[in-house]
C-alpha cells in the first residue's frame, strides 16, 4: 500500500483483512446460488404471500433483522432479501451472502433521474457507475468509473426485450450523500453521461468483483433531479410499479 495525499486513495491489495465474513460465517448446505436484493419491502411481502418460502437465514444488524428467504419460484430456488440502503451496508450484504454460498446477484430498486424524459417507472440497466462514494475504494483500485458485468447486463437486456418492456442501458452516479447533490455536481455528472443517481451501484459492482461473484441491477426511475428544482414525483407510493419490478427481477434470476 502506498501512502497518498488522501486516505481514500490508499488502496491495499492485501485480502488478509483482520475481519472477514469467514470469521463468523460458513457456507450453508442448500444455500440458493441466485439471490435478489430488493429495496421494496412491501413488494417482498406480496411475493412471499404468494409463493412457498422459508426463512433460510437471518442477518442481524444493530436493531435490524434482515430475513433471507428461500423462494420456490417456477420450480427454482431463489434467495430474496431486503436490500440495505447505502454503500457500507450494501457491501456487507454481498460479502456475507457470498460467504454463505450465493454467487449470482440481481438488485432492484428505484433511483433519481437526471433526464427529464424518463417517466416514473422507466427501467434502466446500469452498465457503468461513477464512484462518488467511499466503500468501493476499499475493494477495487481507485478509478473514476467502474463497469458492470457485461454478461449479466446482457441477460437483463434479453429478458426485458423479450417481454417488450421499455428500458435503456446507461451510466449511473453512485453517491453517499443524497443531501449534497448540488447543481454543480448534477451538471458535472450529466456531462459525464450519467442518467441516474443512487447510493449503492458502484459498491455492489466493486464488492462483487472482489469476491468473484456475478452481479447485475435493474433500476427504476423515481424522483427527478433534471429540472430547476427537485421533483419527488411520489415515486415511493407507486406500489404497482415496485411490485412489477420485483416480479420482473425474479424472471431475470431464472436466466442467470
């Protein structure tokens, strides 16, 4: 490790960290290899009310329990868990699920949009992410952007195309600080080609690369940062869209 002007740039390739998931977590027999990380709690409740499932594992954090469901979906076993918000917790989930035996991940959630023509509910497949967060720099060498897994991006594209679902493939902006999305930063990210903004994608990609597992994501347009002022667009009240996206993600998982 080389000392840099800023600590965030001091990437260490040594994988012998003092604390690793393997210190406390061992692979579990029968663990589903395919896993969905879903940000829509009400959609998860709807799905588990319809399909046979069991709580396969419990992830315990300070004051929060994240049950990991094994879902019987169209004759296949798929893991399903509530996704944690923010890059540090997102990294922890990928780390621990990988240690348990998952190796193919799809995340689905809503995002802010930087283009006016993206209506609420439009789907975006992240092909790259600007790394404006801190966590990914502990997993992958510093870079301005990180590329998504091309194979998984193609799988998602194929499913959406076959179902005639409008979508785009685009670059996203991952940031830790949603209260610091200033006009200047928004303009800069738009000039770099970013279409969306969220809080986890670049970290998901980096941690997946580090652990040699596959990861892809479906983003769904929510609030808008494309105008003169923030437009919430009541995206969090669109239960129909959120449920649709989770059901779509289940079908994508079958193709992994």
